[in-house]
C-alpha cells in the first residue's frame, strides 16, 4: 500500500512538473516581444532557446527520463535568471524568480532525497549572490533599453514570479490533500485488515483450544488404555501363576514361568507408558532396571550380578515392546543355560545412542555355547531373539566360545 502511494505521488509530481514547464514557457513568451522591440536579437534567440529547453523537459518526462528532465529544469532556470539579470540589470527584477527556488526544488525532489535538495538549493543561492555582486560592482555593462522598459520589466517579473509561487503553493496544497486522502484510505484498509486478523486470531484461538482439549482427551484415553492393558496382563500373569501351582511336570512349569515373565515384561512396559508424561515414548533406563529386578525374583540363583549401563534414551511403543521382550529373552537364557552349572556369574548390559542408531551390547561370563550347533537347532529362545531383532530392523551379531560366555551385539536405527 505504501509503495502504491509513493508511485501515485511520483506520477502526480511529474504531471505538475510538465504543467510548470508549460506555464514557464507561456510566461517567457512576452519577453520575446520586449527583447525584439529593443533590438536585442541575440537575446531574443536565447529566450527562444530557454522556451525550447522547458518544452524539452516535458518531452523527457513523457519518455520516462525524469532525472534528465529535472537536471535540465535546474540548468535552464539558473541559466535564464543569470543571463537576463546580467543583460537587463538587477533593477529589472529578473532575480525575483530565484525566490521561488525552494518551491521549485521541493517540486522536483522529495525531502527523502536530501543530497539533491541541498545541491540544488546551493546552486540557486550561489546564482543569486553571483548576480548581486556582478551588478553591485558594475562588472558587466547592462543593455540599453527604451524609457519605462525597466519599470515594465520589473512589474512583469514581480507579477510572474508571484504567479509562479502561487501556482506551486496551490500544487503543494492539492498534493498534500491528495496524499492525506491516500493515507486515510490506506489507514481504513489497514484497520479493515487488522479487524480481519483479530477475527482470525479469535478463530485460531478457539480452534487451538479445541485441539488442545482433543489432544488432552486423547492422552487421557491412551493413558487409560495402557492402564487397563497392564491390569489385564497382570490378571493373566496371576492366572498362569495359579495354574503353575497345579502343574507337576517340570518342563511345563518352566514354560509357564517363562511365558509369565514375558507377560510381566509387557505389563511393566504399559505401566511405564501409563506413568509417563509423554504418551509417545518412555525413558528406557528405569524400565530396564525394573525388568532386571522382576527377572531376578523369578529365579532362585541370586548370586548372578547384572551390571547395566543405560544411556538416557527414549523409545516409542513400537521400539520399546520388541526391545523389552528381546532383553527378557537374553537375560532369561543366561539364567537358564549360562549359569546352570555355576553358582555365581556376571551379566553386562550396555545400551547407548550414537548419531543415528542405538547400540545394545549384552554379554555374560557363563559357560558359553557352540553357535553353529545352536543356530541349526533354532530353539524357541533363539527364534524369539531373532524375531525381535528383525522387528527393530537391527543387525544382530552373536559370538560365543565354550567356557567363555556369550557376546550379543545389536545395532538399530532411531
């Protein structure tokens, strides 16, 4: 809007500059007769040249060369006043046109262009003092005119300079009025836009409030789902434990205990999501420590020390579930097989985060196993570990030697 106002104002300025040039050419015309009547033929030609230069300025404006036009007007006005003041004398009143110099300068340039204004005004002031000093010191002999011609010239110059000043003042008054009207229109438009923005802000505030309420309801609902799932899994775990009391077969009892541990690890996971402030993820370190405690309680060998170093890592439900079941299988397998014939031992768990992936390293100092034979047999535990590794889209590497424990390494992206 502001740019549009400036463009429109500049067009109006150029339009009046052209009108100023036409007016100046018309006001200069009577001088042709006076100069010719006093037999100043060369000066008559100079006046014709000045009129031509003013009309040339109009031509330049119409051909989109306003800067050249303004420079030509400044030159022509200074040249005309200097030449005819020196020719006709200070008493002729030609210098009176210089009193309109501030108005002419303001017509040509905005106050923003201070350098142009200062330079132009200095030219006009220098011109005035040059004329005054030359005439005061009689450095140039003035042309001889007929009786009463000086008085006529002074009257004409005074009248024409006043006319020129009033014309410029009227232009500035109209221009300021137009500019004020444009600003009023712009202000009305801005107020209307501001009103629309306020309405949109109110609508956005209401929408955000509804979204916030919906999100809160969703969080509450998900939290409640986690809580109920945890309770249901706890019930299932309890039922399996009750059933196990009546099972006499050792193998069946062991399978039920392992199934119960898997269910407990899932229930614990839902409990952590229920307690978490962030419904999308949980901090895995606390979960791993509690999972280790649960698994320890289900085995009689309490001399196995588990050393866990877990970074501050948050996992989503899709990552946390296979990770928890994978870790459960690894620890359970160590208790079942690695320390079957040993009264004490160590399990080392590290879980770290690099630039773009997670790294799980699991090892024990148990009896170890033959990896080739184990991969051929594909026990349930090995199958589950492999399946959970695939769910995490990770790359699992096993290394083990008889009597030297195992080393399991898993890398998966986050």
